[in-house]
């Protein structure tokens, strides 16, 4: 019976996991004139990873994002850069509400983007250039696909950060990019994933020469940027539809600097980008956290001032659908009561070989102050889900029978008391003998 119950529980957990994976639904909103077959490789990469795609025109009212206040889709992809009006459930307020409910958003525009998208991007501190302007680079463009405007850029991926882009993709060929540029603001939750080269600038391709200052230039030109909200919802902005196209995915790279590659890195880059946006990568979790007394390893409801304490926490990350250890060296914790009394680093400790979590810890002495403390690990790094682990700890002074009977620092007072007593006794004896 026990085996049958265990087997039933295992089957239920497996079925729940499969159902959760199958429940990943993506609604794709497109311009009415967009040719979907031009992006067939992108759609196929999503379906191959278990996503269910539902296509919807920007002018259609259905399928709606939510029915009876229940969200119908897990992710939203917007491929409608030229559309100027949308149904009520795609209004900026609705999209903000969608993100506020911890759902993810991928916004792909083009140089012909409408003012609607520029206004939406401003809410996330992303400022796109004027309509019709492209990113131009006269030193890093593709000679095979370029139309003479030097706006088909060859962008290497070596400088992209993890976990947005994997190490294998960074070491691979560059990507081909033709589209709009944007400026990334100072919003602390915003990250620039892909930037143009130092010789690039954003301008109107119809002008033969610069007649005024460019909107943005150099490495300040953002091509792909993303924001992770405080609820860990992710919003990604890309300024190029061609970046996702079949033509760019299969095209060889022939850069103006003489370098060439048999195929571009667009396919690998887009896979990494959507994996991060849809929360397949860059996910952290805390498996357990504990505080104990260092002398005996016991976890107590109350600790004494100046006790030697040991804190440990287990952290893992999601990789290829499985949880693996995340042995980062930049973790720290705070021992606070209103203000931090201690702020110390957490070091990686040995953990079992089969463990799916990395063990980090630190040993410290409780401050000489009693009260209710909060032991907090607040880990916020670009691209990684935020961790905010808290543990409330009570620190009390010693009980009346726990104080030291003899204090080393009080020996001068002890000596003074004994010397006065001895002198008094000697004086009394001498007085009595007279």
C-alpha cells in the first residue's frame, strides 16, 4: 500500500509538472499586414520549447488577455510596430496591469514604429528615435544584405552579459541587426542587453550626411534592452523585426571589416533572449535558510547577546529545466534592527555532490544589544530574479543565573575590596594587642 501511495504521488507530481509546462501560452499580436511566414523559424523555436502560440491581429478584440479577471496567457509578444490604435485590453494601462500581475512582455518594433510604442517605451525609461530613423554604422555593416545605407549592422556578442545571453552564444558569430535605436535611461531596473558599436549612430538614412547632432551615438545606442520589475516580471524591447526574421537567421555574415561567418548568430541570440524573457533562465530560488548557535549547532527561539551564531542558506538556479547549484561569491547578509548592525559576506561552503543547491554561510557574533533583529539576504543583480530572504531573530540579555560570577576586568575592584578587608583586620589585631 505504501508503495502504491508513493507511486501515485510520483505520478501526480509528474502530471502536474507536465501540465504546468503545457500551460505556457503565448499570445502574439501582429500588424494586419505582417507576413507571419517571414518569421517561421522564430515561431518554430517557441513551439519546440513547449509554448502554445495564439496569433491575434492588432485590430481584433479576441482572444482577450484575461477573462473574468483571470489571465488567459502567460506571455505576450507584440509584433505590431506600425499599429496606432489597439483594443482596450492592449492599452498602456492594461499592459501595465499585465506586467503588475507577474507576466512577461516582449515588444518588437521597427523604424516605422508609431507614437503609441514610443509612449509605451517611455514608461519604462526607454526612448526610441524618431519615426523613420535607423541605426547606421559605416564601419560595421554587412556587405551582402545592406542596401547602401550601411544600416544592416554586424553586432558581436562578446560584450553581452549573463544570464541574458549564454556563454556559447557569446562565443559564436555576431548577429545581424537592421532597425531603430533607443536610448536607455537611468532606471535601476533597466538593463541594456545589446548595444551598437562605437562608430554607430541613429539618424535618417535618407540624409547623405549629418546636418545636426544625432539622437544617440556610439555604444549609447541601445538595440535590445530589458527591464525586470520588482515582482520579477520581465519586459524586453527590441528595435528590429528583421532581427527575428528567417532571412537574417540563415544569412551568412560578411562584415565590412573583412570578417565573415557561414551563418549569423541571430538564432542562438533570439533563443537566449526569449528564454530569459519567458523566465527559462536567470531564475534563482532559496531552498532553505537557517540560523543556529555555533557552539552546538542548535536552532533556538532566543539567542543571547554576544552569542557566536552560524547562518547558512541554500541557493539554486534553473538551468535547462533543472535546478542546479548557484555558487555565487557576491552574496551578503545584514543583521538589522531598524539600521544594520552587521553586514557580512557569505562564503561558499562544501555541499554534497548530489545536491541541487549551493550552500553559503557565515559565522558571526551577535551584537551586544538585545531586541528583535531581522537577518536578511537581499540579492539583486541584473538579469537574475531578486531574492529577499528574511529571518526574524530575538536576541535577549543573559538570565540572572547566566552572568559570570567572576569578571576578569573587575580584578582591580576585587583586589581593592580584599586589601581594605585585610588592612582592617590587621588594624583591629594591632589595636587589640596594645
